[in-house]
């Protein structure tokens, strides 16, 4: 099984979470360790093109993955970002939520994280030469770790850590 991410085909080995309308994948060129994405399963470019159910699922899964990332990467905080369109820095034309674990003083200026994600002047996405792409093996290892941790997090994969049902 594989997943579509704009023009890219993502192998299942790089996916760590799947819901009815979204999936979570590890990042080819993470801005910080633990930088992952939650992606709509239906390939649409803009946030406003998602249905109400897709928006709900994207954010519910984003919250679920945020808890996971914060725990696994021992983050103090998180940055969550949707770059909605090319001019907003979107490098892959498919709606996705960036989840980045943050720590005190991880950047000289807290907002420098946004320069890592992209800007009008300099898009730094999957085609950014300044960030070295990881190997398929490295990405598969991280996805397996997150899948395993997500499974251990709850005895029932359809239940969040606080006992609420996920979709």
C-alpha cells in the first residue's frame, strides 16, 4: 500500500498513522528532529477545499499525533503549521499539517522555525538543498518507532490516551 502526497507516492513504510480521512508520515527533510506531517488522504491543494469531515479528522489526528510527538521527542512545546498555498510556503501541493517538537532555545529567535518551513522569498520545502534528505531506511525506522509508540500508547489503537474515541 502507498499514499499520495501531491505528486509524490509515499510508501507505507514511511507512514505511522492512518485514519479514515488522514494519515501521518515522517518528513524527508525535517526542520527539527521529530518533524512529522498529518496529511489529508484526499489530495487537495487548499485547506478550504477540504470537507467539514476532513477538517475535523485532520485536526483530531493532528492532536493525537501532537501528543505522541511531544512524548516521544520529549518536547517542551509544539509548533503546528499549515502552509495553505504556494505563496504561504507550501512546497507540496496537498493539504498537510506540520507538527514540530520544540525545546527552549532550539532556535536563536523562536520564530526562526518559520524560515525553516518556507517564506515568499525562499521556499525551503522538500526541494530545499540546505536540508539533507534522509534515507528510506532512516525514515522507515522513525515511522516504525512512532507506530510502535502509538500502539503502546493505547491498548486500542482507536482510543486516544485520554480515553476518547479517535476516528
